[in-house]
């Protein structure tokens, strides 16, 4: 047991068996070699035991994040001299919104995959982390663009977004993407609902551009998708009923868009007269999607799908 002093009184740091740490199940589910947990130790600070996992096997280093520098120094002293905790050090942070870090072992590499292996995580755990982070980044990109489009105001008529993540990537796809000949399908989708007001078309376009750019959709294909989004959303606003919803789904094979409203009358192709400047929207969508479009949901949803080919840029 080690006792230190902080502003609120004495700080007592003790050790206990590893399975008593609150984050023990987290590491047990993610480490490639769980036998190393038998050599770990739980460090109790205040009421929360933190798991300190030693170096060993594929695990080349470890760390514990703490809010108080005094706590970090106390944890370092408790672990000092224990087997599997070489080169103990405390990384001090001058910023209030970041943590101090107690580290041991080697210096972690920069890459996410390399860092995951450095800390001994399994390929599946690394793949799940990368997939979840991609979902979080996509949500942030769309929400930032949405906030910009509405000038930071959330009104009853402002668009709202919900991001739907696809299944986790396989370990081979996430860890060795360059060597994979056949990529596992990793779909991501989002949805935005707007009031039937033409002013929102430009906002939907900006959100679409942000999503397609973030997903690195080829430029030519992204332009076709953007035109189709504009046409279908405008058509739903002008001829539909109630709230208009746009859903977009990106996979390795295609970008699929769906636009829905409450009007059960399905969208139909019609031949515009030579003198008409409007009425060609569905013909344009059908041409850009190479005929891959249709109507579902009892006429309330119009969809179009755009194939992704390696030669399109």
C-alpha cells in the first residue's frame, strides 16, 4: 500500500487481484493472449480498481490514464519494481480536458493497427475499433455539415440525421486491406428527414457531398449521385405529402439512395414536351443509374442504385 497527499486529504493506492478491476472484462474480450491477465494487477485508487497489464508475449507496452498528476505518480510508484512493468514513466498533460498517462514498456507506434498490435489486441478487436471509429467520424462529418447548414440552430423544420453502421469489418479487411483481393462488404448508411420546403434541398446536397467525400466515393460517381438526390428530393417536395426522408447507403459495390414521403401515388416516368423546361427529373435519374431505379413501400419510396467500378474516377 502507498499513501500520498492531495488537496482533499490523503490518497491511498493499493493493489488487488486483476479480476477485481472494473475494466478486466474489457481487456479479457480484446487481448490476443488472455493468459497475460494472470500476471496483471488491479490498482485501486479511491474506489475504482484500474487494471495494469504487464509487458509479455505480443504485448510490448501498457498505460493507465488518470485525471490527477498526483494519482499518476502514486500508480507509478506502486508498479515500480514489479515484473513486466519496465521503464515506468508519467506523461504529464498541461491541458485540463486531457488525462495524464502512466506508461511502461516501449514507445507506442503511430498507426492505429500497429498501435493495437503493440498493446497485444487481437485482430478482431482492432477491426472492431476501426469500424466503430469510422462510424463515429462519419456521424461527426454529417452532423458538422448539418449544423453549418442550419447555422447552428435546431428548429422543427431543420434536417435531422441518424447514422446507421454496417456490420464490423473482418480482421483481414481492417488489418491487411492492401493484400486483400476480395474486400468484405462494409456498408454505411445515413438518413435525413426534412420538412417539404425547397429551401432544404441545398442543405441536403451539402450533407450528401460531405458523406460522399468522407466515404471517398469516386468524383464522377459522386456527381451523378448528387444530381439524383437533388432531383428525387425536389420531386418529393413538389409532388409528395408530409415529411421527406432521404436515405443513403454506401457499400463496396454501390451507392443506393431512397427518397420517401407520405404520398402513395408512385413516381412515374413521363415524356416532357419539347417546350417544357421541367418534367425530366426521373428520366435523368434513370439514365445516371443506368436503369437501376424503382418504387417501393406502396409507392411512397423512390430509389436508385449506382454501381461502383474501379475505372470510375
